């Protein structure tokens, strides 16, 4: 069906842009009709509804979290969420730290991003449980 072809194409494109070096296993997910149909439908639903947020909602509301330390982890080659977004966010939050991960795209499954997220989570856990 046309719907299945469109869902497959959408999912294949998404899976191939999430990693710096596309992973065939991820791309193959698009071949699963149930997965690609669900994935494409939910993404399309969010996009046509502006992800249920007004434009620049996060940047317009950083004042609400300006006193909270924030870690921002960004893949250097992320084409899904451009570097500019992370940069602008970091400049809007005085207590933020921006970590740019070389050799990484968008996915938290990128090795460098995964390692940084684990490191930051462990630091947070240690500071909460061992003040």
C-alpha cells in the first residue's frame, strides 16, 4: 500500500540520520511494517502538532530553570537537532555545561553520547547520595 511505502521511507530516513555512521541494524527496522507504521505515525502526529509546544517554548522559558545546573549533551554531527539549538540553550542557562561529543550524531546509542550520559548520571547520583 502507499501508506506502508511512505511509512517505510520515513522510518528508513529517520533511522539513517540518527547515527554519524548509519547502522544497518537500525535501518533494517524500517522493513518491519508494524514498527515503521507506528514510528512514522507517531512522529508525523507530533510534527503536524508542532510537538505540542509553541515555537521556541524551551528558550522562552529558561528563566524558570536558570538556577538549576543543567548538562547538555550534543553530538557534533547531529543533523536531527542542530548544534545551534544546544548552543542557544547553553547560553540561556548560566549554570549549564555543554558537552559536544566528537564522532557522534543524534542517537543516545552513539558510543560517546552513551558514555557521557552514564558519566553525568553517575556524578549526579554520587552528589545526591554522598553530599
